[in-house]
């Protein structure tokens, strides 16, 4: 019986470890001049990212906006950083949804993206980005040490 408990210990410990991930969607309408960016993150991770560890305050929109703009970078095909406009946030349970927009004329194809959200906090952080352009979809995955990735 003791050997069975030892064998199951890694599974029990894995269940106690939190998941460190964000999910981001970039949606551009065909021929549209803007892309809508929606970031879903765990509220406690966002709080930790914008405040010191001891804080239990809910971050305000200006702090969240600054944080996202520092860690989610979209470069146009010409190499310039696209300014992100803050549209707001909503919370559901332990998740926070952040919405931003960017002008993307002439489009996102050939642009480059970097998502470093929470990589400064967690070694096992994984940032998933789903890009939807003109009816097609592309997934990008960002972990520690990754650089910018091309949007096709």
C-alpha cells in the first residue's frame, strides 16, 4: 500500500500546482481597419503582476492597460509597434477579460507578435494566442525565452 501512495504522490502534487497561462484572441475582420484583442487571464495572476505580492487590491484599468501594453507587442509588417487602445475589462469568477484594439491598416498578415505576460512571474507560464484573420485561424504559443513570432 505504501508503494501505491508513493506512486500517486506526483499526481496529487500536480493537482495542487496552479496553471499559469493566458489566452489571447486577435480578431481582424476582412478588410477592416482594426483588430480586437481579448486577453483572458487569471485575476490573481494579474493582481500579482501589477501590484506587489502583499497587495490584495484589485488593479485599476490604468495599471492593467500599462501592463498589457508592456507585455503584448504587435509590430506592423514595416516593423513599427502598433499602439493598443484600452477598451475595458470584465471579470467572471477567477478570470479577468481585457479588451484592446489596434489599427491594422493594411492588415495583420506579415505582422509580428510578442506576448510576455506573466513570464516575469512564473517559469512555467504559457501564453496562447489565437489569431483570426479573414476566416482563417492561426495559433501561436509563447513561453520563457521566446521572441517575436510572425503572423501569416
